[in-house]
């Protein structure tokens, strides 16, 4: 038994010795190769290979290389139910809506970098079902609310400086005006909405008049199929870009829809036919922005979210995150700020924020 152990030990030592000899031989060969190799040439070949691989990556993926949102701890006293990004005095901030114990909504302003509370905004509308916000030319934070009544849904515009309220839809006693949004790319506080009047649903535009009020709406081109539930308008150069979302119930989710966009001229006539975004990927909610002729889109899906600087979304990555809502995007100086809510309105609600940067200006086909 002892002899067997000695033989096994000796055999192991021989194998280890052989491995050590092989290692020394490999080292000698490596040093010999390094003495003879042209290191500069190897580096040139390596850099060329990396550039070749970079050229093979679709431009859309280069735009999206860091489009991952991270949780931000915000100083909200109750679960956040919805949010928007704004830029006030050159600082990007979050407008958060939360509900207190009596279900009354509270609007507050928070720093988008550290989540610290800036101030509470005294303009919350208890009856509002949908809302949007922007910073007006006089640096006042302005809001538009969609307020349901027994036989109608009307729009209310409110400003914080000075505090004032204007009924946007005062010329329409009957009708349903949902999905209110400020037009981005211009500073005249124009508002879009999805209006249903006499059983006809279409996107409409309310322009602000010189007296600060709003007159009759202008009908915008309709998608022409499906149930229209959301619309956004951007002023890009001399044209406008109209985004619409139509319900399809895709991917087994009855709230899912198809996102499309069309290009309009200065008179809001369609000059390019509508095109589907993200190859028809089901979209639950979306937001858009424009900066220097570039259009950026953030959309939540049944499985996560997508971010793109190209409307047709020929190349995009769907980032998997469960339970996202209230997407918001803000583009400024080539920087793209994005935010969304996870598990909105629940004790587990989290604010997610992220950043990206792109110099791609090739949105329009």
C-alpha cells in the first residue's frame, strides 16, 4: 500500500515537472517571437480591424450604445403615478405627480440627477386624467390637463407665473378631448389633443392667440385606420412631424398599439405618407422630442422600452424592463435625457432615468 502511494506521488511529480518544462519552452518561444515582431505593424493592423468592425455596426446601434435607464431615488412622500422631463434655466428636472392618502394628486419638481425635491407646484388638478407640462418663454412652468366630466372631457391650461387658468376647449361644450400635449420644437404653447366629436376621432391642434386664450382647433391628418388614442406634434425645420398611436391589441396586450409618423408642411398638410415606427413593434406609450433637426423617440412596450433617433426604427434594441409607463424624453445640445416609471402608483414604484448622446440627424426619410 505504501509502495502504491510512493509510485503515485512519483508519477505526479513527473507530470508536474513535464508541465513546468513545457511552460519554460513556451516562454522561450514567446520571448523569441516578441524580439522579431514589428509591434507597430501589429498595432496598425489591430486598429484597422477595430475600425472595420465599427463600420459594420449599424448607425442606429451606435446611437443606442448606452440606452439603459437606472433607478433614481426621489424625495416623494407617496408613490409616483406619472412624470415628465423639463428643462428650467438650463437644468433638466423631473415633474412628478403622486397621490396622497386622500388620493389628491400632488405635483412636485425634483432634480433629475440626484432626486432631491426642488419645490412643490401649486397647480395639481384633482380631476385630471392626463396631463403634460413645458417651460414657457417667460420661464413659467405651464400645464395642460384633460378633465373628464359626465358627458365630455375638456382641456385646461394652467401657468405658474403668474398663476392662471384658461379653458382651452371653451368653444366646444360637447366633445371628448384626451391625450393633451404641448407642441415641441416651438415656444408658442400650442396644444394637440385626440378629439372625439360626433363619433369622429382625430388629432387636433389648438394654437394660442395673442390674448393668451385658445380658439377653434385645426384638424390634423388622421391615421385613417384603427382606434386613435394618442398624437404628438413636433416642429422640425420648416415642417412638422405628427406621431400617432393606434390601438391594435398586439402581443396579447389590449393597450398595445402601433406607432406611426407622417411629415406635414407649414400648413399641416401631409407631404409624406405615414410610416410605421419600430417595424410594427407593439407600443404602450411614447414620447418624442426634437433638437437641431433631429427627432428622438422613447417608447415603452409590453416587454421593456426602445430609444431611437430614427423614426422608422430600422435598427433598435428593446431593453427588457417589466411594468414601465410614463416615458419622457428631452433632447438638448446633442444630449438625450430619458425617464420612465416602473410599477407606477404602487409602493414599489421607481423612477428610472438615463442619458444618451448622438450626432445623428438622419431621422427624416
